[in-house]
């Protein structure tokens, strides 16, 4: 069996034990790519990179099926987290993965503009054939089961249930079956490419240098709401 080229160490990143674990993994596997997370502050990104992580996952609570902020009161605005953590990581030669909060191609463009090197898209990719989720038929319609990795569904599947000292921090939902992911991917790529054109970025790496963020109270004109006849509009 082909040996893996990378290691994903996933845990609530604010723990001395976790930092020490990353150090031990780096010692054992000096040539592997190590991903560690999740965190939301520059200081913790720096600590994990200095401990041996190559990439740090950024995001606590913004995911579509995550209830961490509701259940624990812990979280951080995702765009602010990406901005701060990207700056910290790049100063040490590391990279970050923006994890959570994207609902449309524009959100992905903003994540790259804020300095993310990679963007995770669990909610946007869920419901397609390629996700291999459980398909359920209900009232003649097809749905796909989608759940957070801290949900009771995930813990029942992977560790036998929710431990008696904690609670579920994720939802389990049924999404309309979306078919092939090809159209969604094209929509995302088209949006990000057009973003680069608007701001004058020749490649993704240039996007943060061409991006300025402005706080607004209203971003979209919703006069026609959801009345578009095209699914990707």
C-alpha cells in the first residue's frame, strides 16, 4: 500500500498537549506534510508552525453544520481570523487553510483575498455524487445526509457515541441531492477568476496584495430575492 505523504492532526488547537503532539509527530516524520488545527489567532498559528506544522487550519464555529459557537460560546469572526492568521503563518514560511463559512464563490474569493492558501468547502460540496454521502428518498425527492464532525451522528459512527463529559457540537441535516459537482466547481472557478480580473491579480498569490476590505451593512441587492430561474445565479 502506498505510503501517505501527509498527516492531519485535528483537535481544538488551544492545548499544550496538542502542541507537544505536533512536535512529536514532526520528530517521528521529518519529511511529512503536517496539517494542524483548528485555531483562530496569530499567536497559536505561530506556535503550531514553530512546533513543526506546515499548514494550520483556521476556523472555529463558522461551518454550516457546526454549532460550537452556540454550544460553547467559543468562536471568532472567520474573515478576521483568516487575515490575522495568514499574516502570522506567512511570516514564518507556513501556510493556512481557511476552514468554514463559505456559502458562495464570492466568499471563497474573499478568503483568498484575506491571505488563505487553501479553502475548505464542506457545505458547498455536500450533496453531490462525489461526496459519497448517504442518499435518502423522502416524498419523492432525493436528499443527502450531511453532518458536522462534532455532531452526535459523527461521534456515533466513529467513536461509538457522545462521551458523557461533553455535548454534540454539530448538526445533521438533509440536503437536496445536487448530482455531479461539475457545475458547482465551474461556478466557483468562474467567480474566483472574475474576482482576480476585477482587482488586477494575475494569479491567486497576488490576490491579497490587490484586496481591500470595507465593512458594509448591505452587500447584495435582493429586490428579486430568490426568483432567479438559474440555479447558479
